[in-house]
């Protein structure tokens, strides 16, 4: 009985460490975004937000590596050393390839996002490389439930961009300086991950862990995460395309609140994912996680309704006064997206690949509908309606659907 109690207390401590680290990471990220909004103004902030949206989308490869590494190790802990070697090798190679592709696409990004700055577009490649490597490192640590080093990685991810970014913004108050801070700060977590994984390992148990098989699962996880992050960030890209610079900047200000609420419950999915990937796991963990996300979202929405002036400060100040009355709607969008994200990770843990089709359908609906919207109010209402419909579909599948065999190669992952 004492061993059980001790294990439970250890789980609480590890969960608290991850929660605090991710809270600091998210607060630092949120604070940095608010600082950029205050320093560069609506037009340049719209460009900065568009770049951040692109980074979130390309970062799906990193998250795919993390989810695959964590799931493989959780399902077969005796093969952890073999999985680690393959995951890290694939991470380094993927980072190099992704960086080269993004360098080649820099002129396209510059034109589509109307940046008028090729150097700013090139920073996407410089940032994506370390983020990809960090994903593989984090996946190994998460699967092994080494919460201490994993917490340090998350902590460094937030603090690194603040330290570097503030220094650059004190000299140049431009979107280039803001993105440069993010790029430089992204290398600190990689250094921490390298130190944490640089140790002697016992000989690996016999296991069939191939780079090809792991890469197929990474592709499946990444395309699922791509669907989510494309959906959750397409609106700012569409705003830049269909609205004028000032209105798009106002919408980007409202999205600060969306992102804050979206990322608050992230620690829940990090802790719960290995358990959800265990054979025979039920839906109780998912239900509890959804309730936490809902509670945090309702607190955020209540705050915007009761203290709208204070909420306005957190999205950029008086320059964004025109969206003050709409902030509660942005908070509701963030709440729905946070729950959709948890449902997505549940699908990845249970290998329910075909459920991801609903996210792609929602994205297509948004892309087809957005050109007919010409105001902040219209765009946020459109996003809210589509996200609500998606949530209803995914929660139904999660609670009544059957998981696939967790040890099966995801041959249909990209279907």
C-alpha cells in the first residue's frame, strides 16, 4: 500500500513539474507575443503573427516525432534504447531536409505573407531545424517518463525566446527582430535535450525498430497534427489575404487570447499521452483532460466578460480597442481548440487514423468560406461555428469508437 501511495505522490510531483514548466513556457510565449504587439504596432504584428502561424504548421514534424517516440517507448519500454537511437537519427535528418526546403520556399513565403523581407522569411528555416530536433528528444524523454529533463526543455523553449527576443527588440522594433529572437531561442532546448540524453544506456533488448517503420508512423502523426495546426492557424493567414493590414492586425490581436487558452492545458496531454497509448486504456483519462480544458477556457471567457479593459491590455492595448467586445468569442474559440487538440492526441494514442479526416474537412470548409468574410466579426463567427461542429464529431468518435491495435504499423496512416 505504501508503494502505491509513494508512486501516486511521485506522479503528482512529476505532473506538477511539467505543469509549472509548461505554464512558464506558455506565459513567456504569451508575454513575448503581447510585448511584440505593443512594440511593433498592428501592421508589423500581423506579419509577425503570420510567421508564427507558419512555424506552428511546419512544427508538426517535430510533434509527430515526439508523439511517435513517446508512443513507441510507452508501448514497448524494454525497447527504449533501440527506439531512442532511431528517433534521434530520424530527427537530425528530418531537421536538415526541412530546413533546406524552407530556404527554397523563402521567396514564396515572402510573397504570400506580404512580408517584403526575404531575410525574415529565411528565419523560418533557421527556427524549424532546432524545433524538429527537439521533438525527437522530447518524445524519448516523454515515453520514458523522465519528467524532470522534459520540464527543463519546455521551460527553455519559452524563456529562450524572451531573453533573445527582448534584446533584439530593444534595438530594432520590427517583425524581423521579433522573429530573430524566436529563432535564436529555439536552440537552447536542443542543448538541454542533448545533455539529458548523453548517457550510457544498457544494451537494447531485441526489437524490430526500423527507421522506415518509424518514419511511416511519424508521417501519420505529422499529417494529423498538420491538419490541426493548419486549421488553428489558417484564419490569421486568411485574414492577411482577405482583410486589409489594419483589420488583419486587429484579428491577430484577438488570436493572442485564442493561443493563450489553447496552450494552457497542454501539460495534461503531455502527462496523459503515455497512459492513453497503453494497451487496454479506457476513456476516463481523456474525459478528465477535457474537463480541465473546459474549466480553464470558461475561466478565460469569464475574465474577458467581467474585465474587458484588462483583457484588452493582454491582447495589445488601446491600439486593439475595436475588438474589445469580441474578446469573449476569441476565448470561446480557444476553449474549443484546446479540447479538439486533446481529442486529436487521444486519436493518435489509440491509432484512430481515419478520424483525422474530420479535421481536414473542417479546414477545407474554412478555406472555402473565408473569402466571403470581410470583417473581424464575420471571421471569428465562422471559425467558432466550424470548430464547434468539429468538436462534436471528434468527441463522439473518441467516446464510442474502438481503438486500433497499438502495436500495429500504421500502414494507412496517410490515408
